[in-house]
C-alpha cells in the first residue's frame, strides 16, 4: 500500500520525544512488509541544522508554492531527502515564518500562540504536495493533534480530488493530553465547512478540539500501547475525551511501540565508549565508569547508579522524586539525571544536583549522545510517570541491561514486569503503583537491595536484554489496521 506519514517530529532529524522516534523507525518496518511509505514533516531550524551538520543530501522538489485555504495564504517550499539509512522519501515543508524558530514548539517571535495556524498550514501543505507530486495514498497515517485536521479534510470532500480518491485515514494517539485546543474563533482558520463545528466533529464544550475531531472522523484510531488504550477510556486518564473514545471502540486499537533495534543496540552503539551484549555484561561496568567520570563522580561498582532521561513535565512524575531525592542518596545511590522542560522542575532538580554534588549530577538540556551513555552506564533507570502512553526509555534501558524502576501505568505496565520476590523467572524490573514519593523511594530501595545480589541482578538484566522490542510484531498490527 502507498502510505503517507504526517508527523510533527521525525528522529533523528528533529524530535523532542518518542513521537519522533516512532515516526523515524516505524516507516522502516512498514517498508519491510512491502508498503511504500512517504514521510512528511516541517522543516524546523533543528532539521536545517541536522542537514548542515550531517551533510546528508537535501534537494528542492519544485518551485515554492502558494498554499491557500480559508482566508489564509502562505508559501511552502518543499525539500526532499531520504530517511537516514534508508531509501524512504521524506518531504519537508519549509516556511521560515512558521518553522525557523528556537524550539520545535516555539510560539511566534511576537509571542503569539500560533500553534494551530502552524500545523493547519502544515496539513494543507501536505495535501497540496500530494496533489502536485501525484502521490496517491491508500493510507494517510496521522500522528497526534498536529496532524489531526488531515482526517477531517479527507472526510470533508478531499476524496473528490483524484489523488485522494482511495485514501483512508489512520490517526495514532501518542499523547492524549495534547489536543491542540483553541477558542471557537479559531474554527475559521481550518477552512472547514460549518458542519464540522459540531459535537460530533471539532467542537468540544465550546472549544475547538482537533484531537477529538480526528478521533471521531479518522477511519481507524490507534494508540501506542494496549494498556494506555484501556486507560484512556476512563475518566481518570481520558483527558476529557474518554466518552468520545468509548464511542469509537469499534475502530480503535492499542499497539505497543517498537524500538529501532539498530539505533538502540549496546553491541554497536557508537555513543558508548565500549560495546557489549548480554554475554559480556562485564563490559557494561566500563561504560558506567566512563559515565561517572563524565559526571565528575566517584566510581564504585558496588554503588548503584540510578539514571533518568526525560522531558521534565508533570506527565513524567519527577515531582515525586524531589521529596525523596536525599533519601535515595542516603540509602546509597548515585543519581544521574538528563532532562529539559518546565522551569520549576528544572530548577528544583538543578538545585538538588548542586546540593548533593558529590553523589548526583543533573544535566539540563537535550543531548541524544549522552542519553545513550546513560542508558548504557546506569544500573537502573527511573521513570515515575503519572501517565505514559507507551514510553520508549524503559525499552532502551532493558535492551542495555539497565533495570527500569517505573510507575506501573500505561505502556510501562505492558513492558516492565516488576520483581516481587517470587517471579524471578520472568521479572525484568521494579515498579510501584501509587503516585506517591514514598512508593518511589520503596521501589528504588528494593531495586538497590537486589542490586547487591549479583545473580539475581544478572537474571533481571538478561531477561530485559533478551526481550524482542523490535518493530516487526507491531508493524504487522499496523498492517492489519491499514487493511481494515
Ligand atoms: P516522551 O515521548 O513522552 O517524551 P518516550 O519515552 O516515548 O517519552 O520517548 C522519549 C525519547 O526522548 C527517548 O528517545 C529519550 O531518549 C528522548 N529524550 C527525552 N529527553 C531527552 C533529553 N533531555 N536528552 C536526550 N534525549 C531525550
Ligand atoms: C508520546 C508519549 C510516550 C510514547 C511516545 C511515542 O510522546 O508520551 O509515552 O512512547 O509518544 O509513541
């Protein structure tokens, strides 16, 4: 099938989190199944810099086009490259006003929150490119709210355009809590017929809600783990859309994310000072030693290192770590944290990092190479998420023999089997349920106790490293969704 992917992030070109990882790796697995995939993404400053740095070829596709919709016109320049390491075409939509910004999700230079306008433009530009390049998708696979208007455009008459005659839409929810909500005045911006301003389309309690519109009008809807798929049907985790989701249960499926097994492989990872696999776990110690040196901390194989790599936002639960940070250190841990996000969390963690300078290191920022070294060098990886649609970090950690300590929510509960003293035949990590700092502390303490027992620890490590998190199985499930 001809599949068009539209996403706000694609790794390694520009990402802030797992959305990028998925859209950079799932297309490869789909290609292996025989699908013909084209990926669309905005040409952010980060993307431009990625090409400048890597020297990878990037070509203009056609003269700059004027995209006109509703009362708007804006220019789109299309650039073409291949998804790194593949021959899968990736088409960039460039427009300096919208995408040449400090961060991927920055507001306009004058402070205007123009998120809806930027991504509406992106969606319109994807459609226009398919027309001009005669790309005839069987499936338009849209990811998260940024591309949520595409299924609505498809529903609203686009199928009369020859390129879209056969097209069906699949909408994947990577994070239900970002819905692209705007005030009712923004509806005019979409250029959609007035009938879409209704509770069975874009309108949600008087606001404009792109995520809701896509859930209702896409032909198929998926999310990124089976457990999160169940959780978001409840008011607790449904972010106001649980009722909407229950009503579309017939076209909804939770498919566990895979990981790019080439990029995330301790045996070949170029970011690690030493490579290893489950048969040579001793080498992992050398990665730990180098990481501690980088953090300017003392190395001892006996001291458990708890690492974390995360966006620092409420979702990720690091507010639970703050009150017990000192206790984990008192219990014998070293803490290594890499993250960026909300200033309050950044400041609080940076403060604790300074205060316990001889036992902890906090790096504020986004650094993919360092992230790899933390997955490789830490003994444990902490993910205290309040909610977690899938989570990729725990899978990277498992692959690297680093034992996850997680809050058992969403995809974390689908991938981490907590050790409870009776299930060493299957366990691969540690977990807790209540979103409570004490629970986090206890689970970490339990992990530290077991860390002292070399044989148990090795068994836990081996279980994770032998697990198959590659995309193959999940890609087959997407294939089934496409066929449906
Ligand atoms: P989410 O998408 O919600 O942030 P995931 O676990 O799905 O969570 O994916 C997170 C991805 O982003 C991983 O690839 C992780 O390594 C990466 N990441 C998050 N924060 C940072 C950071 N500060 N530096 C480098 N990589 C990061
Ligand atoms: C989102 C979720 C994360 C998931 C990722 C990729 O960013 O927060 O849990 O792994 O999307 O699907």
